[in-house]
């Protein structure tokens, strides 16, 4: 029985990917392992490893979760990394969004109702896009990175991805998209 590593995410418009990556590549570049442009996304729910036989339950949960969710607009805030926070990521943060939080909550509820065994997050949902991670063994940057990046973009669908971990980095394969109303 094959195991799938699954997550639900929001895809990004190409112009957001291009502009954010361009702005983020500042400072101590050689310490970062950059996310490939095609892998940039906003995770809504990380499901984790499941038996392939559970995929229909996951898809059904996604379909039910979006039934009452309208298309919405997300707003980017800033690109940042702060050495005093114990994080190993360079990310683009987004403003909190009620509809995105509602989508996440509905999705978690439907997954649980469908008997999907996954770990819900106990921490506050902070939507972001991971642009880079510190390379293994690299020292944290000595400077704080913070750049304003205020852009809006429409969200009209959510996508279920399978994540294949490979030596050169993760490969994300879309399984199914779920249009919002």
C-alpha cells in the first residue's frame, strides 16, 4: 500500500512569484536554499502521509469544504527574516484573512468528518509563502531582513497536492483543484 504525502494549498499568480523572489534575494544569499518558483504556494492544511486508499476521502473533504466559500482576495504584507526569532525561513507574510481562515477550518472539519487521520495545527494560522530556508549547517543571517511588499491577488480555487521528497528538493504534483464559488 503506497503512502501519499498530501497538502491543500493556494496557488500563486506568476507575477507574485516573480516579484517576491526578486525582492527576497538580498543580503547573505549563499546561506539560503531557495524554493523553486513552481513550488511557491500558501499551505491551507498539511494532511501528511496517508495510504493511497484514503485519497477519495481527502478529495471528498476538499469538495465539501469549498461549497460555501466565495472567491476572495489575499494581500501580501512583507518579506522578512529576523535572526532573533528561531526560524530558519525567509518568507512573504500575508495579512490575516477571514475567508482563508474559514476555508482552513472547514477543510479540517471535513477531513475529520470523513475519517481522515491527520494532525490539526494547535498554533495560530499565519498565512505565508516560504521563499527560502537556511541551508543545513549555515549560520543565521546577521542582519534582519524586512521589505514591504504590498500586493493583492484573487483566490478562486484551492488545490490538493502530493509532495514527493527528492534529493534535489520537494516536487509538488497537483492532484485536484477545487473551485471556490
